[in-house]
């Protein structure tokens, strides 16, 4: 059966005024060439809005394209197609110099705090270099100590030290200080605590919250740790194999996930109560397919207990199924007889008109 072609996934409906949207991704595509003429479909037509002053979590399995999305926003690399609109201007269409002048307002914290710092430079030089690059070197003596103190480092103690003399958590504080020294508006955090011990993770997360309030930041927080995302995010976007499958307010999304993949992720969060049942958790029918050969239609269908022929034939578009809840699924998991909040039947082409899963997210015996 030949898969039907579908229109690109639309952006989120305009639920907030444009003035409150600081960053908008529209049909963003990032592809890489591989050997033997193959193509890696890292990001496939995602659309997102980041509201001013919020923390938007972007979560998914390793290899789903979330870090590539963050780098594509920074134009590192430039996206294959689509747009990245920052304060009304499309970064993807800007020339080199024009883009360079916008970048101070968009800063990034990288996953490995130690390798992201120059091992030969002293800490004050690392933090102060952005000021020199932008012709504000005369401000270093005042701004650098202020920023270092803000992230919990003593300027006097770090004055003659280099990155290899610090722990991972301290290096991440230096990275945050370097990102803040130019007073950005948006901070992209790419797995900022994944390489750190649990106790240090809490310190860095608290630091990010403090810096967000102090500097009026907007955060895009990329992570695979659901517990971390739940604690720091205002809204969460769930990504699978290059596409967004669910978006919503954090508490609602974790309490009542409507996409089967989100249900799988949430059910996999370990707790003291179900630690004995970890081996019983359904892993969604195997590993994620290769981004070089993604499945037709819904990319999660090869692991989904609710998949039908429609899922193979049609790519599901992002739509609002509950107030403030968006999902790209033909058969969203709802608690009221397959009807969305508008009263329309969302499961008309499903095998069952009522789409539901048990609380643990696993198919029942009749579906196994």
C-alpha cells in the first residue's frame, strides 16, 4: 500500500498574542547526508512556539533529534528547510553578519560542561571573552565578577584557574556564566545536567531557576530525564524520531498523557513503589527505528499497541484534542469515549471507537 502524502504539520494555533512568543519554529527540517547516498532525517517538519519568560521542556529518547533542534535554532548547523523566527525575524534567512548580530540574544549551554570550555584559558578570560568580541572589553572588570558571583563562584578563587581544575558541576556553572555575560533573552539548555551527579544536578537546576528570575530569561530545556523536565518546565514537548508527538502544560501532560508514546515514557519513570516491577514495564515493542529509514505515516506505529492501517498510510498532524493539549496521533488516549473536547470523534477510523490504555500504559491481554 502506497503511503499518502500529507501536508506539513501546522504550527500551534495562536493561543497567545504574538508579543508573548519570543521564538517560533515553523516546519523545521534538518537532514544530513550519510554514506551510500543515504539521508539522516534528524528533524522532520516540527513547529513550536516558545513563550516569553517560560521554560519549555523538549524531551525524548536519545537519537530523537532534540539536540539537533536546539543547534538548528542557533543555526549550527543551518536547517535544511523551515524557519526559526526570533522576535519576528527569520534566522534561517539571515546573512552571516546579520545573524552574528542577533546571536548575543540567543545563548546555549552544552551537554558536556568540560569539553565546551577552552582548557588553555583561565576562567575569567573564558567568561569575559564574549564581551571582548563585542567591543565591550572595558566592562570585563565589572561584569565578569558579578556574573561569577551570580552562579555561585568566588571570583578571587577562580582568577588563575583553568577548567581541568574544576568538577563537572563547577564547569557547568562557568558555562552558564559565559552564556549570561551578554545578557541574552533566550537560553537553550542542551542536556545541561545529564553528565552530572544527582546532587549536583539539583544545584544546577536551582541555579537555572534563579538565573531565569534574575535575568528575565526564556529557557528551552532539552533533556531525556523526565524527572528533571517535570521539575523545571512550564510546558513540555515530547519528541519521537524527528517529530513532535505531544505538547502541553507540564502537570497535565505527565498526569494524563494522550499520545501512546508519552504514556510509554511516563510509565517508565521509576519510583520507590514500582521499583520491583521495572522488568515488567513494556518498552514499546523494541527500539526506535533508524532516522535513515523512518516508518511511513506515524513514526511510532511500529512500537504502538494502538496502531492501525491508517497509522501506516497517513502522517498524523498536530491538533488540539483537549484545551491546551496538542498531539499528533490518529487515536489519542482519552477518557471519554474517543471524543475530543469539541465533541468530534477522534477515533472514527480506528479499530475501536474508544481509544484507551490501562493506567500503566501497556496493552491488555486481548491486544498483546
